[in-house]
C-alpha cells in the first residue's frame, strides 16, 4: 500500500468541533489532527509520531478509530483504506522498572499435564 | 523459559472454551488474563441467553461463566490472572507482565504478609490462541469527555460487578443489543432511563429486548443522535436532534433531557494488536468491526500455530464466541497431535453445525444491512417495533404466538426470526411449537391445553411470553407476566397495567406472585385487569412507583393520559371480588 503524497488537500478550513479533544490521554484536538494531515501526515503512524495521539495510557484503544475517521475524511478516502498504525510491545503501558525486571520462568516442559504458571523465581 | 503446549490469551468465553477442549486431550494449557477475575464479559451478563439448549439458552450469562470456570478447572486448565501479555515474538514467545509473590521471611508471621511486585516473564508455546475480545467504540460530540459519559459496557461493569449505580438518570445512545440490554439493566438497578437514542432509522438489536425496555416507559428516538452534552464538571444534561438520511442534524428538532449520565453503545472494536504484532495477515476492511486477523473456520491465522477466536476475530456475541473457542481448541489439539484427525473432525463438525444454528435468522451476519419486510413465515414484520420499540396493538394479532382462546393460554409476542427455542421445551404440555427450524416464530399448538404453570414465561430470554386468561369473571381478565425488578409486588397490591409502550392503560391488581428455583430469578406476576385490556396490559407498576414527580404515570397524568379514561371505568367490576380472591391465592402462591 503506497501513500499518494501528491494529493492536493487544499487549505485547512476551520470546522465545527475543531476544539474537541479526540485523544484524551494526550489531549489532542480534532483541529490539530486535521492540520497535521494538511501538514503532510498521511498515515496513522505519522500522525501518531507527530501528535502523540494514541501513544498515551490507553494506547489508542479509544481514539484510534476516531482519529482514522478524521484523517480519512481529510484525505477523502474510506477509513479502511488507511494503513493502521503498527503494533508493537509493550501492548499495554508499562513502567520501566517492571520492563527492566525480567524474570526467568523455570525451564523445561510443563511438569504435569496441568501446566502451570507458578514456581517462577525472580 | 517456561514451555507449555498451548497459551491462551484472554480468559473470556472463547479463550476458556478453547482451553477446555485442548486440556481435555491432555495438553498443558496456560491462560493469561489481565483482569483480576476470569470470565471476560460473562460475569456482567445477568440476563438469560438466547439460542437452544446446546447453546446454553435461558441460562444467565454469569452462570455460564461459572460453568466454564468449573469445566476449565476440571480439565486441568491453569488460569493466570492479573497477567498482561505485552507482546508475542517470533517462534511463539509470549512475554507477560505479572505479579511475583515474595513470601514473608518465615512465611508464617501474619504481621509480615507476603509482598508482591510485578515483573516480566517469558513463555513459549507450541500454539497460541489469541482471544482478547473487543473494546467499546466511542463517538465524539461536544462534552463527550465529561465525567458521566461512559460506554454502556462500563456502566454494566459498575452495576453488575461492583454494585455501583452509574447515575440516577441516564440517556442511552445506541439501540443494538448492548444498548437495549444495558438499558434494561439500568432500570433493574433503579436508574431512570430518560431516552434510548440511535442515529439509525431502525432499532438494531432484538425486538424482544427493545419491547421489555419500551414497556417500562422508555421512549425511543430513532434517527436521532447526541448534539451536545452539557455540564462543567460532570454531565448535567444532553441535547439530541433528529438526523436526515445523511446523518446531518435537522435544525429545529432539538430535544433536551436532564440527565447525569450518558451511556454510549455504538459497537465494539476487536483488540487485535497482538495478532498484528505477531505478523498475522490482517483484514482492515471493517467487516469484523475493525482490524481483524484473516482466519479459517478454526481460527487459524496466516502464522502457523497462532489462532484467534471470539470477538477479536470479528465481533459477534458470547454464545458464538464459546463455540468458536471450542472449534479452535479442537483444531489446535489436532494440529499438535493430541487428537486424531478423525476424532477431531467429528467434534469439529458438531461445533460447526451448532455455530451455524446461531448464525440464522433476521440478525444473521449475512443479513446485516438488508431490509427485511417479512418473517420467514411470510408475515409482514412490525414496523412500529423497529421505530418505537414495541409492537403496535394493530400489528400484534398477526403473529402465530398470539391467539385467542377460552381459559388460560400462552401469548408469545415473539415477532422476529431469531435463533432461540427454549419455550418449546419448557412446556410440558406441548402448547408451544417452533419445530426443527430454530428461527421459526413460536406458534400455539392446536388442541393443546395450558395448565398455567408459567414455565414458558420464565424460560423466554426475551421476556416475550405472557399467560393470558381473557375472561376470569364478569369484566375481568388476568395477565401473567415476567417480572425482574425488586422489590417484588405482593398479592393484593394495586397499581397500573402498562401498555406495550409503557403507558398506563388501566388499574391493575396483583393477584399472584410466583417465584421458584425453576424460574431462575424471573418472578411471575399475575395481574387482574379489565377484560378489554387482556391483550394490551403487558407490564405492571405499583401506585408507589407512580407517586414520584418523574414517574411515567405522574407525567402522563399531567398530559391527561389514558389512566383517567380507561382506568376508572374499566376496572370497577373487578374491584370487590378481587380483593377476597387474591387473599386466597396468596396462600397458595409458591414463594
């Protein structure tokens, strides 16, 4: 899927609801997202890096659908045509102190057929 | 690194079902769930489920959850809670954030309890099933970030898991099954539901769910949506307005409601990020409710050994999620050689047929967005039901469950072809006929004799069955209706008979209240109403409920509604004898 960069979107005219917050975690408004598209951010990944929407506590669980709707509308395409942002670990926000605290679960196959999550030493 | 045969991510209906099937074949199965309790959304579901016996129909969702947990335990499935999977890496490595318990110094001193801290663990499995479910969608309007605006599922969590009422007066946006079911549960929790609003021109969920909300007096506003939610620190009101066929507001159609809570039930999005990270081929066309993995019938993704089941592979509901989970579990056992191909295939096709059974009828995936004008029986559908949430008086008579007869008889106000048939089995006297086609409308069996046991009334997940005796004595009729509100009225109580639209249409006297284990928390209320109201009164409200300024009756009185006209004249003949009668009945009531 190649992004067409030559698309002329015209001027970014003010719209009703531009001051509405879309990404609650990072407090990004509809107007900022629309402006970002006009600034040349045509993909969800670019929008995320440019504005940080979807990078907060909920990791875009609430707003990514809303953001892709706004971006698609600005580009004149269907939201489904927009390439979704990449997914990478950690899937949930994680404190660095925990991230750095790597533990080894005991090696070897499950001792019984019952499996088990216990016995980890840290 | 710990190795197991199968790692399941998500202990909801599909994840647990898959884990059970896999563990039964002797596999070691480990289930991770980020929540403190297993069961996914099942433990919030206090209503009875639809389907047939094999789909666990007429059993309440949380009971199904308990059964699944028991089954999982018996099968040797290990469930690790408060364990968040933060990534799936190549070669099926799963990284989990979870707690580590550090026992106290000597492990016995209660003053020095064990401490717990979080750490990151690595696991490896021969197969992974992702069953992470879905999250609620939101829509934007002015004030959507105010405290008091929440997902309908969030409101359900507050009420049914934590025992907290989300608010006093609620407006619900969304008329799908989630919006309808949660609206009813809000009413059960003692909230007022000011209105049920949907931008679509017709109700999206089951008509029977809508009807039980409508007869509690909740008005439906279709082709309407939220314009603005008001309030500075929290919600104090909401303005809705009508929309045209392009979903643009029509000026001058604004309506205002004083509410402290706005619930949003506008669909779900699959939480499929883990699958994407694992490199599975994804479908972004939006047909499954969002980004979903491309899977085969057993949930196998494009990456060997990684499977997906339940809402994460396309939004449906809990019953189909459980079957999808079982199918994936069977196929995984086969894939890893714990089950022979033949045995697996036999079980698999059984589940497949069961899933097929659920995907029938007017609400089946293949019928989504289609305009259905007639039932399978060729009966014109109730258009009033789709627009206002209840079947109009002049429509109800054309459905096969609604017949007239001398003496007590069931009236099944089931007017849409949905895959559900517990009523057929509930009647020991075989009064109700659905047949082999699970979506057929229930019909009254010719020549059968109803004994008024009420099992059908209690078994109907849609609360759409009533027992009616159109003539008990001079000018009087009795209606037995399902009642799931507390406190329960008592025999002898007087109040009002409510129409299908939730308007008081007559005085009504409670003559019998039946509860029983077999009814599973659905009480059967028998009310005495004027004869001409036998086919109109479908709900009961006590006088007490009618004294509040906000109550439906108080409001309709102000508007000069039917109560004074119908009520006063119609029920007089019943009055004196009924009192004595009800006392006698009270003694015999099975409480």
